[in-house]
C-alpha cells in the first residue's frame, strides 16, 4: 500500500486502480489517500464522479471515465462497493484495455479476492493499471500495525500498551484506528508515547489483569500471579469473556509448539521462524521454551480445546466460565 501512495506522490499515477480483498480498512484507506492526492477539494464537484456498484452499471462508469476534466489536469472516477456491480470487473474489461489518459479509475471490491487469471485483471495490468489485494491482519500482527499507525502520527507506544489495545479492540482495524486517533489526541503537550497506564485510563482495561498478563504468568509458571488473574476475572465478569481468553492461550501454546521446531533456538531465530517481533518472543516464548516440555504443550492444547467444548455445553457441562478457566490453569500447572 505504501508503494502505491509513494508512486502517486511522485507522479507515477496508474490509469486504473483495482482495490480488492478481505480487509475493508485498507481498501477504504487507500482509496481515500489516492482521492486526496489526485483530486484537489475545490475541483471535486467538477472533475470527480462517485458511484456505488449496486446503483450504477458499467456503461455509466465508462461514460464518466471518457469525459474530459473541466478545471484540473485529470478526472477521478471512484466506484465504491464495486463487488455489487453487475458483471464485476469483467464488465469494465473493454475500458481497461483502452483507459483514458485524462482519468484515474478507482474500483473498490470489498470481500472479493482479485482473480489474476481473468482477462479483465490481465488487461488492467497490461495497460499500466494496479491491482492491490487487501488481506486480513491476524492478531499476532496487530501490535506492528498499531506501532506503524501511531508512528505515522509522530507517536510511539509501549509494547504492553499495544497488547492491551489488541485485547480491547481485536481485529476491527477501523475501530482500532479510531482508538489510536483518540489516544494520540489525548497525549499531554510534549508527550510522544502512549503508555499502558494511558490505555488503562482510556479503555478501562486493567494493565495488570488481562489475557496477555495471564499468558506471561503461565509462560514463567508463576502460579501465584496466574491464580490472581483468574480470581480477578471471576470478581470482574465485565472484564472477562472465556472465548477470547481461550483463543489467546491457544495461540500462545500453538506458537510455543512451533518454536520447538525452529532450526535456530536463539531469540532472533525463533522470532524469524514464527514471524513475530523480538520483544514478544523475549517476553513469553523464550522463558516458556526453557520450562515446558513439548509433550506437556501438546496436552495443554488438547485441554484448551476440551475447555472450549465444555463452555459450549458439550457433554452437558454446566460449569461457570471462571470455574472452567480455573480448572484449565490448574491443569497447566499440574
């Protein structure tokens, strides 16, 4: 995405941009940035056309693309929700083969992966167009996303604060970006770092008693701290939901299982093997590698699956979520 924006800023503008994929946040962000770069605000009423796929057809889009600009050097035609356009990208293949030199066409296909085997996609690329695939960001990559977004605003963030935001928001990137904007705006004058204390104040999420701190306690086999966190969850049900906790624990132990197979067992080697930041590997995985046996990790993964099944009433289980978590944690320390 950064390369596309960089090229546009340098004057290397494509005649057609196809923005497609399963993560709508990047599609919206890229289309907004391109529009802002290519079309001055004062020219938009004259040289920009906005369509929605369900409310238009290919002929109207092509007609708008063939018009000449009135005020500026180019026109911009933006099609949102293009996945609802009858015929999809195929219906625009004739235009993609002979795009106007005076128009930039931006097509936003949300929830649809680009099929590079189709003639229309090949026509876009063959005639100077760009196809961008927007992929979902997995939870493990969210701290890096948070760091990048805040860095673009000239702000840093503590690793623990980033983990707390991941737990609080999850993988909804639009909501995450909104939370980051609020946090950056709430920084006192002269401050340039978002801290865990600040996230706690803004979100109400405890910096000491949360899923990531539970993982840290389990990684080091700190039974006292782990049981304190479980007790806190039981005493504060609004701060606790079993499914996200089980998901976090399963991800950690699955990563730990993968770490046993890393050719290089150094911190850097494990981080590269798992595709995770060094600080995260240093914080939890390296201590756990020294403490846990692989066979025990396999049994823990199985127990987490069973706990999840019990929480859904399998075999008539009626245990409270907090009791199920306590039973699981006791199994891990057994």
